[in-house]
């Protein structure tokens, strides 16, 4: 009875409102009763909202009404009705979306049809205009245009050919001048090495052998051992100089083959160390290798052996007795950097700039009386660059030098 009276009261109250205002009013009443936990009245008002909005064609409003009923029934713990309300809300929501999509699709199709018709008309007008222009041009200027086009094409081809020929000649002249300058520097350097390094090593070897032969009968055992050590050192220097000259000439004449492979840099460094074991022992030098195990590089193994041989030879020669020579490595961005650090006299900034310049007289580097670096460092730099790396040096006078070179860590396609 109470529900009937409340329903009639709703009709009386709603008589003076528009339909949307009524629905909003009933929803507010339902919300107020829901907050007071008067679930029956809240449900009655919510049903009234649904009934009123169902008479309209607004699917979104009906969806909203069902969602409100879902909240009321959920609060009332009438879960069966709540599930039914939620399903109805989904159904009306899907229907609303479908109606919207159909409407939008219809509008787009209509707009596309209009634009397509306008486009076809514009294309038709453009085709007609082009056809008229082509016919006019063919009637009046065909022969003239063909003649001008032919002449212009011939002139263009001639100009392009002349420019290309000029550029080719300039490049050839530039390369020839550079090659000639490089060849002249190579010849001068080779002559300097032959007349200085080899000549001095041979003269030292000759003087030592002559001195040993003439004084052998009167020399003590310690003096004889000292002579033999000097002879051995001189022979090693002479062999190293000859090997460097042979390899350098072979490299510049393309006689040295290039066969890169993957190998362990630490194993090679330790193998090269063994070659200098006697010299290290004689000078009481300490040698440390700080290269990780299985530190692989991709390079020509024979060329890298030549590089290490030259750097170690210089390090042994310039390090004072009792000093330390260190070989170490690091890796970054696909490159392995190998360093040879000595405890020698070091180099000035001016001497560092001379080391890898074929035009410089590197026998003037260092202190008076010191052995020149010869062609070994030039050869080593070129071999490093042939393997895709670079060589550089850090040095301080009185504190020794560190020579670095980089190599690819793995094969570069």
C-alpha cells in the first residue's frame, strides 16, 4: 500500500517537470534514500527513472538508468537483480555504440561520395584542359620544342662530361702528387734507416767482434761474458732492424698478405715475451701481463706479432735496469686496446709528434747518444691501421712511455 501511495506521489510531483528533469529529480531522491539505507524507496525511485527514460530514444540515458539500478541492488545485496541490471546496461551500451558507429559511417560515406564526385569532376576538367594544351602545343610548337630539347640535351651532356673529366683529372693529379710525395718520403726514410740504423749496428758488431778477438787471451771471464752480452744485444738490434726494413718494404710493395683471424691476444703477448727473456734477465727487468684470459681479437696474427715485437724491443731497450715493463688491455665498443708501458726516459711533446711522421728524422728524438726508433714504429702504426685500429702514445719526460694500439674484438662484416 505504501509503495502505491509513493508511486502516485511521484506522479503528482513529476507533473510539473519536464521528462529529463523528472528523471534527474527521481535519481536524486533515490540517491538520498540509498544514503539513508532505505533500499526499498531507493529502488522504487530508481525503477521510476528507468521507466521514464525507457520511453525516450536515448540509449545512453537508459544505460545510465540500468547502471544506477545496479548500484541500488548491489547496496541492497540483491545480487541476482544487480547482475541482470549490469547485463542490460551492457546491452544498451553496445546498442548505443552501434547506433553511433552506423551514424558516423553513414555520414562518412555520404561525405566520401560527395568528395569523390567533386574529385571526378575536377579530374575531368583537368584532363580536358591538359588535352587542349597538348593539342595546341603539338600543332604550334612541336618541331621547335624538339629542336630546342635536343640542343639542350647535347649541351648538358657535353658540360657534364667535361666536368667529370676535369674532376677525374684533378683527382688523378692529386693522387699522383700524393703518391709521389709519399714515395719520395719512403725512399728518404729507407735510405736513412739503411745508412744509420743498419750501418751503426754493423759497425758496433764489427768493433765488438774485433775487440773480443784481439783481447780474448787477456780478458777475464766476467769481461768475456760482458763482451758476449754486448754482442748478443747488438745482433738482436741488427736482426730487428733488418726485419723491420724487410717488412716495411714488403708492406709498401703489397708483398705482405693480409689474413685476419680470431686469436687470443694474451697468448700471443706471452709468446712474444719469451723472445726477450734473456734480455729481461740481463737487465733485471720485471715484466707484468694484465690481459684477461680469452681476450680474443680479429686481426692478422703475424702483423700483430711484428707490432708487439717492436714495442717490446723499444721498451726493453729504453727501460733502465731494475725497471718494470707492463702489458695490459681493455675493451670498449667492440674494440680491444693493448698497451705497452715502459719505465724509460720518456718523450717530450715535440718528440711524440715526430714518432709516426715518415718525413721526420726520428734519430734526433730523445737524448744524445740514444738509439733512434728507426722504422719500427712507422711499420707498427701502418700494420695497426691495416687491421682496422689506431696507434697512439702517452709519455712524460723522466717517467717513461706507454704505447697503445686498438684492434677489432670480433670479425667486422
